[in-house]
C-alpha cells in the first residue's frame, strides 16, 4: 500500500492505520486491493474481511470522485468527519433503504400491478411467456410507454426495443397513446413519445451477440435507458436449431451460451439500474403417462418355456433347423429388465413434478380439473431449465378457449342448431418472483383483456 498516497494524495488514511502496515508487509498494492478478491487479500494480510472490504470500497469511491465519474466530495467529507466509518460505509442496506430505492414500471392497471407486487422492477430480468396470441407483445409495448412516465408510474427514461422476429409496431404504439385514458390525458409536452423508443433488430445469433456486447452498453450510457425489451429471447436459438444441435456437445455449448447471456443481461441491469423484460415462446408438453403394469397370467399357470415354443423337431440337415435346435438345447438367456411406466419411488424428484413450479402450466393432481377444462393444453417455456435459472421472475400469460351454447358436431355456422360461439380468456400468472407472491397451482391468475388502450384486468380471475 505504499503507492496509495501517490495514487490518492488526499485519501484519509487515519481511519485505516490498523490495516495499512499489514497490507504493506504482505506487499499488497492499491491495484491488488481493487482487483483481487477481498477474501484473498484478507487471508494474505491476516486482516478481518469486513475491514478489507470497507477499505476497498472507500478507495474505489475516492478514485471515482477524482476521475469525475461520481460527485463524491460530500461523501468523502462525511467519511473523514464520521467517527464510525461502519455507519458511513455500510456494506449492507437496511430494508427501509431498499424500499426507498425501489423503482418499478407500472402497467397502468391496479389489479395487474397488485399481482406483480407493484410492477416490473429495475435491476432484474423479467420474462413474459405464453403461446401465440396470449398478449406478450401487447404487454411489452405498454411497458415501452409507461417507462417514460414520471414516478410512481414510470422512470422518466427512454426505452430500447430489441426485436428478433418483427419490427417495432409503431402503429399499435400510436393507438395506445390515443386510446389509453391515462396516457391521452397527459399534456403533449410530457406525454410518452415514440421518438424516445430505440428500435434494434437482430436477425440471427451473431448479430444479437454483437449488439448485446458492444452496441447496447454504449446506448445505455449515452441515453440513460430505463427499460430493455427483447422480443423474443428464444427466436434466434430456435431458428438455428438443426438435427446436429441435439448432440451432447451441442447442448452443452448452448447451455454455456445461455449462462453467458444471462450474466451479461444481469450485469447491464445492475450497472445501469434498468429493467430488462424478455418475451419467451412455449412448446407443447405432454401429460405424464399413467402407470401401467405388465399383463397378468392366469392363477396357477406357469411361464412358457423355450421347449414348448418349438412345434416340431427340426431336420438335422438344415442349417435353420440346427440353429433352432441349439436354441432349444441352450438355456434361456437371463431376463432383461422390462421398462416400467409406474411412478418412481420418489415422484416429487421427477421433472414432471418439478416443472409445475417453474413453467406456469401445472399438471399435478391439484390442477386436474383445471387441466380437463383446458383439454390438457400444457406448455413449457423454451430454452429449458438452464435459462430459467438466469431470470428473476417469470410471468405466464395463459390463453383459454371458452365455449358457449350447444356443443354438437357440425360446421359451426352461426344461426344453425349446433352453432357454438367461442371466446378466448386470458390470465396472467406470476410463476415465481423474489418481490411478489406466486400464483397458486389451483388458481388461474388475474384475468385480463386486450383492448385498444392496452391491457386491463377484468376482475379477480382466481377460481
């Protein structure tokens, strides 16, 4: 630490006189203090870990203030005057501090916000999944506008829309601004604008990686972006999937890419204090097979032997007969284990049971009646369990078909005797989130509808 005063001549070393001699004896420089893990530095210098972290945080804040990254003059003055640096440079934030720093994006609907625990928070990755026509894109478009609103509804910051399938639907955004009663009542000078939405298209994985690695960080730093929307996160991965991509090596590489993508997005969200919302596609999932047992033999009967299966002794001159004769003389091979479709010893450890908690479509016994109403329309979000571990929240938009009137067979012509009117109902379910209660397996979620002004709840949709 002999170079500390050369790097920061005005650094208040009087608060760390019990640390600096041990650091100098261990030949730890200022660069080592900032780049090495605090636990490694504490072991080398035989110092308390919390004291080493406190010193490293103070040195980092002083460097940022000296370089003009942050305005830390007042903070440094408080550090010098404070007799208790543990209070001034606390490593842990209290619950009250976290609640004051909480910032979320509203959906402009009180019931939907209540189900989401207040809205879509910053510094997290939130996924919106559902089948085609469930309302994923409509949900994302409304967030692009509400983010531009001042708190408590938004962040007063512009947004980024990264599309992997289709361009930004500007006509629909303009309709939202005209039709939504809250957005249309805002003065034109402060109303959300399409000019504050940056649109980027990524047609393949190569361009997606380049944009997320190089272009997006620059855009976030220059324009103070508050929301990043990726619609959808699985499109490029599914487009480049081929028969050769199902091998073990290819699946391992894909898992590594998903982990890197999740780490990259989380780092951007924390560094720039922005929200990241991605849409995800779903695939059909079959219900688990019912347990079945091998056919039972009549009581008192014995299993058929190999000798009884031979109708007549073969001719000794024929080769086929010699093979059959050998098969009759040789003892039967040991019986191979038959595949069992019954439940394992611990059914709660199977994937069929575990995925009820992270997919949003339950197939357990508690939801049997619900699945019968949905004709067992089970879905599974794309990219698997590896991607599920990268996100902090999953919102499932479930679409159900309601049938009214007669249910007879026919061509379903309006006015005929067997006419059956159909209507789609949509429900929003919080599958998991660290800031909101998850929707129960026996609950359908919050029912909502899509109209010209966006999304709005139609009541407490839990049955």
